[in-house]
C-alpha cells in the first residue's frame, strides 16, 4: 500500500489511491479518459462503458473477498483466539483490509498506464 499511496500522491496529488483513480493527472486529463483512449486504440470497448450491472460487480467483489478470507492462513486465526467474538472481529478486519487491497489494484494499474 505504501508505494500505491506515494504513486497516487505523485500523479494526482491525492494520497488515497481509490480516489486518485478518478482524478486528473499532471497534464489535466482524467486518468480514466486516458484508459478509455488506450482501450479504444487496442480495439476494445471503453473501460468506463459499464457493461456489467452494479449487482454483478458487487457479487464478484464479495466472492473474491470471502474466498480470500477463507484461505487457510486466515482460517487458522479462528483457532488461535480464546473467544468466538475475537475470531469474528479478526475476520471482519481481514475482510476490511482485503477490500482495501482489491480496490487499490485497479488504481495502481491505471497509474502505470497513465505514465
């Protein structure tokens, strides 16, 4: 996350990569507009065309987060705490940090393309 924060701040002036994703770059052009142009040059639809419904995107993201939280190194945490409540809190924090990671990756990819 540290490199993503610094790259976002350097390119957009916003230290939060998820918010910098929709910001304009140093040249004043929105990063998503650059990505749309690149997609069209490669013969694909615009990145922001919105071909999937919001419920599909939500379902895919939820499946990824729960699948990652279900990996053995996360599940073993449930057996190392004395109370069930502690395990649930730990799982909640795991899902929170997984969500941050999964929403940062597209932003870093756009920063790479926009360079």
